[in-house]
C-alpha cells in the first residue's frame, strides 16, 4: 500500500492508528451506526471502537481507513480513551509470527 503517512499516530493495545494523506481508491466503503469497531477481542470479547456519527470507514485487505470530519475517541474497555484528530487515518492491528502463519495478536 502506497498511502503517504503524515505526522501523528496513536496506539491502543494491539491497534495502531496513523494519519494518512489519502484513502486508497481500491478501499471498500463500510457501513456503521456511529460506532466503528476496528478490532474485536477474540479472547475477551472487548473491542476497540471509534465513536463518531461523523465518520466514513473503508477496508482494504487487513487495513482499515477512517475519515473523521471532527475529532472522535478511540475507546476500549481496558484502556483509557484516545482522542483522534479530524482527518484521514489508517488502522492496523499488531501481528505476530507463529510457525503456522503470520496472524493478528489475540486480544
């Protein structure tokens, strides 16, 4: 993926969010109802979510993209909320290597 990253990144547990200059044209738009769950914990059922009714959301492969028209919090049941600034962001999950495959870290 060749989207240019710009200054600004946040990490909450196994989720990394970075500012980007644009959303790739091949990203697929997603629907949401004011809460974008960007990572669901397989072990705990907890989730990382961006809470905003003023956001657009896309997926492209394992990456997710969010465009916020105003700042919004990234929330999780076991972490303090992180304020995300207005703009475009890429959301990535931390991955780990195992002999069987490279996979997302289980939360």
